[in-house]
C-alpha cells in the first residue's frame, strides 16, 4: 500500500487487503480506522484532515458502510474491532491474538462528548509521540558511515604496514573484532529502540475522559478465559436475560476462542429487551426482533428460524425446557465459521410477557443439513 496524504475508503472487496496490512510483519506505520455509526452516519472526525496531518507517519482508513465494520469484527473479534462511530489506532505488530489495550480505542460516545477536533488532536498526539520515540536512523546510512570509517582505518593500517611495523598485524585482528562488535551493538541498539517503542505504545497515555466514559472503556476491555466464564459474567450483569442450565452446560464444553464475542452478543440481547419494550410503549409495537439485531451488527449472523429440513431431522437438538415445557429455540446468532474453536452459536427465544430473553444454548454449532 502506498502511503499518501489522504484517507483510504474501505470497500467490501478491500477487507481482505486491510486484514493483510494490519497483520503484516512488514508494516511500520500505525493504521487509524474510522468507523461509521450503526445507522450509517459517518464518523465525526474528518478523515481527510486527519490523513493530511498524519501524512508519512500513519495510514488513515475510513469506513462508510456499517456492515463492513461488523464483517471486520467477525474476522478479528469484538475486542479488537472498531464500530459504531469509534476510531482505533492499530499499531505495528497487530494480530488477532493481540491485547486490545495495545491498540487504543476511542469510543464514538467519547468523540461526541469532547468534540471531533479535540478527539483528532488526541489521536495525532498519540501517534506523533510514538513516531518520534521510534525514530531509528536509516540502516543504509548507518552502514555507509561504518564502511567509510572502516576504509579510513584500513588506509591508515596499510600505510603503517608499509613502514614495517609488526605491531599493526595484531592491530588488524583487533580492528576486525571491533568491527564485529560495532555491528552487534548497532543491531542491539535498534532492537532495544523497538522494544522501548513497543513499551511506549502499550503505556501511551490517552486523553482524559469523563468518569462515565472511563467506566464504559473498562467494560469493553473485559477479558474471559472461556465461554463459560463469559456466559456467567453476562448472567450476573444482564437483568433481562434468563440463561438456562442447558446453555451453561454447553458453554462449559465449548472450546470457542473468542469468549468476549459471546459476552457482547448476550449483552446485546439483554439491551434489545429494553429497546423493544420502549418501542412498544412509545409506538404501540416493539418492532421486529431481527431488525434490533441488525442495528447492533448481528444482521448477517442472526436468524429467527432454522430450515425445515433441519427442524425435521434435528428438532430435538434445538428443544430446551423453559417454564416447564419443551420449546423450540429457533432464533440464533452464529459467531465465526469453521470448527468449534472458531465458530459458536447462541439459541434463544423472546418471552414478551415476562420481558425476558431466554437463552437455551451457547456453544458448538448445532447439527444441521450442512454438518
């Protein structure tokens, strides 16, 4: 990718290129990703101005389609993603296993509160501070300086040899050893500079944030060691969520490697209940449940039904006991794809009378016509 003083507009066919850029070992510059809001409004930070101010020290990528941010989240996981008006700095060395705290996230709510200009300046300061800290002279220049100095020493050595001084034979060996030592020192200095820079990135101070936004930031950075741990945390936090024992049992056996995404999905299901209830009070109807899921980025990964063939062949796998009755839990969210390490499903039903989102299953993808 050629570095330029203007933002890159991310299109659907460019998502794979972005992922390759972010995870490339060759990448030396941070990538600043600006996401749109869930309903399509653009990020409040001016991408063109930000790209001009960061020309040569960072790559600015602007996303206009909210669906792309959800696709991106599905690839890297919710904790490392960027959506709903947020902006994130992806430093060199990024991978899908990175610590989310190493790649600072500026929430859309924070940007709204401090203003787009102040937010952009905070991002620029963070990048310029690290860019200055990371500076290491071009290796080609360092090599040229060393070779010039070596040539001067060799010239002096040759002159002394012609004079017949045997001492300079020993000096030649010492010079060779010195040259080797200098090269090792230079390599170690460069390595040390990078390590110090990485430390600077990790501990880079962010802008001061109001208490309530700082609390939101801490919530978003929760980490879980297992799906079961994520489900238990959601059960404690979510008052509109009822998680059945069958869901807990399945979660305990799930090897899914992105438990935070499970947690976020359950949080969204909990929040949908309040949104649906408010819509019903204000408009007489709570609205389409699938649309509520779409508004939170689960549109492509959720469905209210299973296929007729799956229902007929595997119905028992989708039935769970709720309120003393065996019920069919068709609505579901599927996160990821592939084997059980990379794919997981949540099956639920919505009890409109009790205003509860009832989760019957969390874990490995249940059998269907494709398995």
